[in-house]
């Protein structure tokens, strides 16, 4: 049984897929969840579903790649909740292509959305968290950031950057009892992967690299994140947890 002591969490990319599963799982444990996504409709739908199920949730539409917008959103959130105890940096995009065909815009968008967004959120929310001397930060990276992946130079670089950020902040925040960890999903069945999950030929090829021979579900990632955010995980920091069916051994 995991314990959470009525904490408050902010989860980016909570409108769909993995982020939505994380928000729903934390809410089931009594955590008040602030669901962030780019479109108001998608975070609104997640927050409404959580509230309808008896949980406590808010929706917040903000483009995490826009530093000014994140600063403003964080200020608004901190007016209502003086401390956000749990931050899950999960929002992410892909713009795949081999390096010679990759545009600078695709490089910049992926770095800004996946990596720089973590910097934008952690600065304002990390300060009250460290003052409170209790906190959990979980960054959702990827097997691509751990192993590299042809066609994903931008995404692999962003996700590997998140791992470096995780380990550094774990060291910076440790004295304040704030843990910082990363979770690296493999191939998870979400909107991000529908293109190859639903193509039998491509799916079979992809699964050759997965020892457990199946795609993961968003709930597989949410369980690991919930554990890392609980009281029980207080002695774990600076780690990367691969939840990938055994891909990155
Ligand atoms: P998804 O189904 O495509 O959902 C992405 C979520 O991120 C959406 O809620 C989206 O908002 C939000 N988002 C994207 N760009 C944003 C922006 N600029 N500002 C605010 N929100 C933004 O993705 P997913 O598969 O759940 O992936 C979640 C995380 O896991 C990502 O970081 C991804 O890189 C990582 N990951 C996924 C897999 C996988 O196989 N699925 C594998 C490894 C790592 P809207 O709903 O408003 O569009």
C-alpha cells in the first residue's frame, strides 16, 4: 500500500496517454492533481474524469515549450497551492527523421518541448518544494535517450539531456529531501505510437527488440511513477528506471 499524505502534484502532458494515466493513478491515491496539456480540451477532459470519479483535479492549458507561459502558469498555480509536492515532467513530442533530413525547426521544437520545459517547470516549483523539505520530481525520458535510436537524433538528445538534468538536480536537491528520478518507457501504446502499433508488419519488427514481446500500456509507466512519488520511495534519487519490456538491459 503506497502512502501519499494528501500531496499535490502537477503533471505535464496529462491530457492523453502516459500523463493521463499518471494523473489518474495519483488521484486514486488521494493526491490533488493539476493536469497540464497544450489544449484546454484534453487536460479539461482528464480533470473532469478524475473529478467525476471522486478525485481532486484542476486543468491548466499551457504550452510547456513557451518559457514565459510556463512562468505565468506556475505563478498562478502557486497562488492557490503554496507548495507543489510532486512534479512529473511528462509532456513530449517526436519529429522523427534521419539527421541529414532533419530541419532545425524540428530539432528546436523537440528540445524545447521535451527538455527545456523541465527547466522551465522545475525552477519555479522546485523552490517552494526545497523550502518545504519534501518533494518528488519524476522526469519521463525514453529508451531512446538511454540507447539512442536511428531517426530520432533530436528526441534522443532531448531525452538523454533529461537524464543528465535528473542526476544533477538529484544532487542539488538531496540535502532538502527532494528526490529526482527518471522513468524511461519503451514502446507504450498511446497516440504517440499508434502509427506503428497498429501496423502489423511494423509492430512485429519493433517487437523483435522487446524481450517481453508486447507493447507496454500507459498504466505500466504510471505504476512506476506512483511508487517513485510515494513516501515509500524516499531513499531513491538520481536513478533512471527502464520500463520497456526488457529492451535496455
Ligand atoms: P501522447 O499520447 O502524444 O501525449 C502527449 C501529451 O503531451 C499530450 O497531453 C499533449 O497535450 C502534451 N504536450 C505535447 N506537447 C505539449 C506542449 N508543447 N505543451 C503542453 N503539453 C504538451 O504521448 P505519450 O505517449 O503519452 O508520451 C508521454 C511522454 O512519454 C512523452 O514525454 C514521451 O516522449 C514519453 N515516451 C513515450 C513513449 C511511448 O511509447 N508512448 C516511449 C518513451 C517515452 P495535448 O493533449 O494538448 O496535445
